[in-house]
């Protein structure tokens, strides 16, 4: 029989105490469970009268989403922990450190990031994060390069990919992002006001074709170790620091999926501005800032990735003239397509984003939803023609204005 | 300590006897080791005075190629056995049956195919195999469809792919097919007479670009379970029956790699005819027959694959109008490119083919080598423009005649 059971607060404290060097020997430890209870227990263990603290995250064997309970493999705790360790080795400043774990009990003991804000929350509050694009661009460039056939031993990569076989969580993505929004599904979740949009998504065969290409890439292209769920709720920020958390969807997939996740979520916040800002000038400034953040994510990724390629390429054949440009141009196309898919599903699919869902007025919310869908569809539809980040910005701006799109 | 040791003939007989239902209880068994000693021991166990027989194939922990000894994981025996079982379930008529195995001792007990001829040998002798294209087309259509995201449960596919992580054998392909022919390498092996060709391969940047694209697909695209080494030496034939053996290179890769392997090897035999047939008419007839076989492999694959898709598609999004045509057109391009890579490496790389190497006259052999290289390079160079099997035939015929190639 498995030893798995949900940890008690008392067990969490004992566990915390067993981690060498984290707490003074006789410290009085306190524990609070701070998870949202949907997928994981999250214990915050602190030492009274000190700043010492850690997080213990434990997976539960089900997922609660809108009241439903789905069985979900505990193996995701192993995958998340292994992804954190792999990413932390590559980007120590950008990923929390793992102090201990048990695959059997499905928990990971890790660095406490309580002083950080969840990026999505900060964006909704209108915060600017001038370092964000640089930090996340670096995270993307380094993690994607060093886990790809370009930057790591190609035999070790295959073995590592075998450790990230992640059918349960990939299925969530495959269903919720690459299928449900395009058909009638009990998983879908949108207000009657945008039934016309939902119906249009279901009947748009040309769009389905592009989505199917992207779905096929997601299913088959083991390009690099992805975070797999890199939305702004998986990113902790402070003005001077960025941390990427929660990589339980990690698997070997197409690089553009991670980059597209970040950009798509920035664009969801961009689309939400129409529902938030009563002041035209504030709104325009925030929108411009978000576009520049999205652009910056790509440009920092690209320059970082090219630098790593030029300095640390493991694959001799990839030195061939023109191949780097070609490779990066393909990532950009994928990025646009996946960003679009991510936007669409957050409007009509099961799981939404607070950026748009918490807009107080129905009209403003609906306008934001329609805008997000227009941008998302445009990115998906045109992703194979995109040749530069400027093309993406042009598509976003044209779609936002309800204009005929052309790049 | 591992229990692994090379089996003795006596052990092989005991083993054979332990397989239920293969031999009469008191049969007198005889054993001969018939392997070529390079990669495996192959025991042929027969019952005296009956037709009963089996094969026991055992991996040895090294590969002997042109005198060199490379260490090679015994895990390849598990992979080969699992591939045989998987393929046999899908194509019982086309793959030998597995009767027993030990992963620890790295052996597989399987159906004896002694009454078959190795396809390459038969082709060199000028045999016609009128059923071959149909049989191998069916093998390709069924194994590739039913192990892809189109034809199998997409979560089970990921788990199965994890069982086929095959770094050692993939590395052989990556080095010998996708790298060594395009640079100076101790692995390369060709006569001085074609040094000009070898030098041209090393300096042809445009060709390298196309090879790098194909290499990247091989490294990253987990489309379906491949045989991984489907040359005419891995195929046993009788006039009315075809069996695919030796899938130790099996892994999840791009479908076109397997199809290209078959077609590339038929075209190597095609290119060899110039060195074999003194009689112009015989030669022309054989060449025409080989072209038709290559064409038939594709057309049987394609029609079989479309039928399976239309009847057994598991992936809802792939029903989108136009997607099947697009998908198959991509496989065809890959097929051409991989066929070309396979041809090139058999001329200048480590491991050659008897079709060409055993041509008795130096001049004839050299002419065949140059012809094979011309065809191979043309297929690689133009693979992304190919739109039909006729395009491939046109490229082959133009390259054979030393003409400027255009499709």
C-alpha cells in the first residue's frame, strides 16, 4: 500500500525541521496551509520571531475545477520537483530552490517567496515591472536552449525527456486549449452574451486547421523542456526580481508554447484594459506598456537565445549558415500561434483569467472578451506568416481596432 | 551483479525447450549459432526430423563495425523485443512472433524465418517481389498510424514513447546519417576515386541546411513508433510473404524516416544496376521495376494510411477539412529527404550496402556510387518542394541522367 496521505500541519513542521540549515535548532515553528485547495496543499512554515521560512507543497490526488473533481496522478509532484531542480540549475536567480522532497508523499520543500506578488495580480493592479521582460526572456532563452538538442548532450536529453512523460497534465492542455474551445463541450464556460463568438469558433474551419497544426506540434515536437503552464499566475514578481513557479505541466514540447504562454497572458491583460480604465490616458499608457512588455519578452528571449547558440552550441550541424535564423523564425511563428490559442481558451474554455473575469461591469467585461478573442484568433490564423515581433504587434493592434488584418 | 552472460548452445536448447507448445516433449533439439557476430548472437534451434524451429537472438554488449568495437547498451534487446511485440500486434502477418524473452539476459525467442530471403540479397540477385510494395506499404501505414496521435490514445502514446527512449541506437543514426557524411570523420569510408564527391558533400552549405532540418526532425519529432532501421537488410521476403525484422533502432520519430529508409534502399539498388547488368535491356527492365516498387511503397502506404485515418481516427481536431492532405504531404516531403540522407551515407559513410559494394568492377562500382549520390543529394536538396510521388520519380530520373534537376 502506498504511504501517501495528506500531510498534517504537525507533520509539515517536523518535515521543515528535518531540512538541514533552514531553521535554528530550537526555533519555534508555525505552520499555515495557504493553498487554494484545488490541486495542492501548500504549507507555509515560519520560525517565530525570525525571517526564516519555507514552503512545503504537496499534491492531492485530484483536481478541483469549477466544482468538478478530476483524478490526477500524484506523479505530477515528481515532475514539478524535477522541473524546478532542472530550471534552478539553469537559472538559479529565477526559480525557487528545492530543499527536499518525497516522490511517495508527493511533496516538495522549497524556498518561500511570500514577499513576492503573483504577476497577474500585479498587472491587474496596474503595476509596472520594468525588469520583467528581461528576466522572463532570460528564463526562456536559458531553459529552452539548455534542455534542447542545441544546448545539451543529445543522448542525455532523450533520457531526461523520458523522465518528463506527463500524460495527465498534457491531456488537460490538449483538451482545454486545443480542442474544447472549437466544439461543444461541457468543459466550456462563457456567458450567453458571447454565444455568437463561441459559435463562430466552432464553425471556423480555417481556424481549426491552424489550431490542429499547433495541436500536432504540442503532441509531437519534443524540442525542449517546457514549463508547460507559463501564464502570469505562475510567475512571482517583485520590482527587482522574478521567479517562475509551478512547473507541474512540464514536458518536452515546442519552445513557442512557453513563450506564447507569457505573451498571450500579457495580451489578455492588454485586452482587459478596456474594461478597467475609465481614464483614456491611463488606459492608453497601460496598453502601450503591455505591448512593450510582450515585445520585450520576445526580444530578450531572442537575443539571449542567439548568444547562447553562438557561444554554447552542442550540435555541429546546426552551425550551418542560415539555420539559426530559420530556427528562431519558426519559434516566433509557433509563439504567435500558441499565444493565440491560450487567449481564446481563457475566454470560452473552462479556466479563465482574473484580468478579464473580475472586470466589474458586464459591458466592459464583454468588450474585453471580444477583444481578446479577436487578437487570439488573428494570431492563430496568421501565425505561419509572421516574420518578426513587429508583425505580432501589428496583428494585435489591428485586431484590437476591429480592422481587417494584414501582415 | 548482472546475470548477463552470452548464452551457450546448450542453454539456448534448454531455453527453447521451455517455450510452451513450440516442440514435441521429447524432441531431440539441435542448435547452431548463425549470427554474424557484430551485434548479436543468433541461435537457430531445430527439432531433428521435424520442421519445428525457433530463433533465439541475444544482444552482446558491444558493436563490431569494420573492426572497431563500440560499447552498446543491452537495453536494445528490450527495445527490439517490445517493438516486435508492438508491431506484431498491429501487423501479425508481417512481423515475426515473439515467444519469450529475458530483458536481463537480453534475449528474445522468436519465430524462425529461415525459409525467407533477405530482401537486399534477393534484389541483388535480380529477383522481383511483386507483393513487396503492398506488404511494406501496409506495414508502414498500420504501424505508423496506430502508434501515432492519430490512431492511438494520446496519453498511452506518451507512456509508450517513454519505453522507447533509445539514446544509444539513435546516436548511431544521428552520427552516421546526419553528420559524418558532411564533415571529415574517421567514421567515413569511401574510395579515393570519389574524394571529389566527398569533398563536395563537406562544402555544400545549402545541402547541409536541408540535412540539418531533417536531423532536427529526427531529433525532436515524436510522431510515431518507427522501426528506425528499415533498410532492405531488415526485411525478409518470400514471393508471397514479407516479414520485417530487427527493430532495435525503434523509437518515436518522424514517419518519413521509415518510409524514406525503404525507398532510399530501393533506390540504392536502382543506382547499382549500372554496375551489374551488362545487358542494356535487362538493366532497363530492372531499373523500371525498382522505380515502380519505390512508387508502390508510397502509394500503398498512402492509400492504407488514408483508409485507417478515415475509419479509425482518434483525434477529433484532425478531422478538420484539408488536414489529412496536409499531413500526408508533409510525410512525403520527409520521406524524400530521409531517403536521400540514407542514400548519401551508404556511399561515403561508415556502413555501406552490398548492392553497390559488391559490384565486381571498379568503374561500374564508382558509377553506381556517383549515381546514388546524385539521386540522394537531389532528394535532400528538393525535399521541401516535393508534392507528389511523381515528383520524386522525376527527381530520381533527372539526377540519374546527370540532368539539371527541376520539379
